[in-house]
C-alpha cells in the first residue's frame, strides 16, 4: 500500500554531499517509495562523486551563491519534467576559518555570506521553481531543533537558521496568492553528518546529546529524512509553515537527575 502517496511523483533535492547527508537519505527514501528524484549539487566535482554513489540518476549542478545558476538549473529541470511535486532545500554553510570566536566578534562578510547560502538560497530557489511546482506541492528545508540555545561551538549559525525558520511563514503567505504550495522545515537535533563533523567541538556536543536524550541514543540521519519525506507527501497536507522538531525528546531532558548528579558531585 502506498500510504505516503509518493509513487510516480517527482521531487528536486538540493544538497547531497555524500551518503551521510540528510538529503541523500531523503532521496533514497523517496526513490524507495516510487518517486523520481532529480538531484542538485554544488559543483562538478560533487556531481562526479555522487554519480558513483547514485548511478543513472539526473544530477544537476548549481552553486546557490549565483542567481544565474539557480535560474539555469530551474530551466534545466523544466527540460526534464513538466512539473515537480516538491523541493528539498538541504543547504547550509558557515565560514569558520580562523577558528570560533565570541558571537559579538562575528565578521560582517562571514555573516552575510552565511545568510545568503543558508537562508536566502531557500527563498531564491522557491521563486525560481514557482512555475514548475504543482499547485499543491510541498517544499521542505532542513533546520535545527533550537535556534535560541546559545552553544558556543555553533558560532553564528543559529541566528541564520532562525531567519530560515521565519521565512517559512512569509513564503507560505506570498505563494498563497497563486497556489497551495506548503513550506515546512525539519528541525533536527544533533546529527552525525560530514558537515557537522567539521564544526569545532561538535563531537563532544553530540556525545552529550546522547546522554540527554531519554532513549540514550542520538537522532539518526534517516529519522530526520523520514520526517522530511512525510512532509513532502500528501499525507501531511494539513501541515504548513511549521518546523517539526526531530530530537528524540532531548529538549525535555536537560535537567535529568543523573546528569545533574554527575555535575554537582
């Protein structure tokens, strides 16, 4: 039974880097459910590596820092299919060169480039693909479980993700003038991805998260991907302009008695 009703639908997935990526697992599950997936990666080098991982797939190239490339990839998708049923935006970048610094010392260009790649690209992609999306399509981005937990090792990325979360409501409102396209986010807890591994101190935070999560194990990338696939499906038609937290209950357990005792003893 095709419960998610994804069979024979077409989706465009931005942001696969390797088999550890959330986007990779989203694409994998969509394909398992009978959907067609068109992948979009940042560079030719990444297209070559992904082609080995996912042979015989449509893999296009787009560096979202360039509007002409966003427009070009939308036009290229239109040569492949007349319409798409959804989009996945799984793109994030932050320049931590020079090491982590206190938030108030964040560089202007660092911050603005991060906004461009990690947030504005979501808006730009939605706009470029608006005529390709079916009237009831679903657009999903990948966010984080909290943007107000001031973790030093996440630098200035959380405020960028807060802007990404806020953009959901405004995209829904502006698209509602001509369609019923939905915009939602998967707000994942700490995941074991290649990108996260490059964040200074992330591994320690990940190990701590495993202690805080009631079940004693971290959220897995496939778990976050599965929620994204649900949001892409018609089964989630009543969910719009929401961030769905996928953290295995971590946020309810910061004051776990065993953790407190370890600290105060």
